[in-house]
C-alpha cells in the first residue's frame, strides 16, 4: 500500500504538528507514509475567488505529484472536497471549451485516490480504535466541507468514541458553520466574525477542555475567536487526538 500525505497550505504554514500527527498515527497502524515534495496548494482559494483557469496548473501539479501513490491522505475535509468535487468540474469545463481531455484525465486520476483522514481510517484501514489515549473532555465541531460535501457522517465521532480516557460532550448548534469559509472570511469579515463568536460561545458553554476539528482553517478561526473571548478551551485537530497515546499525549 503506497500512501502519500497531502499536507495543505494552512497545515504546512501554521499547524505543522497536525501533519506530524497524521504520520505518527498512520505509522503506528503499520502504514508507510510518503511525502512527495512536488505537492503544492490544491487551488481552492483561487477557484473560490473565480480564477478557474489560474487554478488549472495546480490540478495538473497535484495529479503529477501523487501519480505513484495508491492513496493520498489529507487532514482536511476542505482540501479533499476541492479535489473530489471541483477538479472534475474543472476538467469538464475545459473540455467543453474545446481544450481537450487532458485536464479531465488528470482529475480522473487524482479523485479516486484522495481521502480525508477519517475516511481513510474507517473505510480503507477499517479501524475505529486506533489505540489512542486522550484524558480530556472534548466537544466536536463537524467542519462544513466534511459534513456537507464529503458526507463524512459519523466517521469522526466513531473514532473519538474509541479514544481511551476521552469524554465527548455534545456541541449545541454543531452543524452550523464557524464562519471561516476561506475567502468568505476576507470578503465578509463582519459576518464571519459574528458566526465565529456564536460558535465560540457554544463551545465554551459545553464545559469542554478542548474542541476537536477536522480542518486547521476552522481551528484557526475558532481558536482566535475563543482567545478573544477569553475562553480557556483549546482547539485541537482530530489527528493530534488520535496520535496521542498513554506514553505520548500530543
């Protein structure tokens, strides 16, 4: 099984421990993880801002970088959804514009092998108990792309439920967006901040020590808002929880 880690931009620049946690977790489960250094941004910021043609080179780069791998695993529902949902659309539009099948073929190569972390664990490795230990009270925020585009369902919760020592408490309004939304937070800053404030208040009200997310981007937005509200709740990526053991709590 040849597995590659797709690290994502926010992970790489702001939350490198999340990527390290993914490798620690997968290697503990017997998976050898590769990291092709030719990988780059998936192109989501450009695509969402309307620059479809400018995003096309990143689609080609993604397909080429991961060509030699059976699976590509990413700790981001957002970036996984970009590949799986928008790459095929880009390929189809390029073909419809009379520019051939090359982009569509690259998308067809990339899409089936791309998995968000919890999908890979539960659907490919067929595990929910990964041997994790995390002695804290945690609430879970299901990020939008994972919830609505990838349809992750109960996969993340099933993994959290199997973590030794973890007390999972329900988050009111869990399925409401945290307000980040990538470029949405820049274009609609006031709305984004208001949504984040509501989410942060609900998180603090649970009495949890930590809030678990599947995307570093949401973690960034929620964490910043919690800090501004003076909350002691710590945002943490699911990968870091699952990588933790009794001898090494992340």
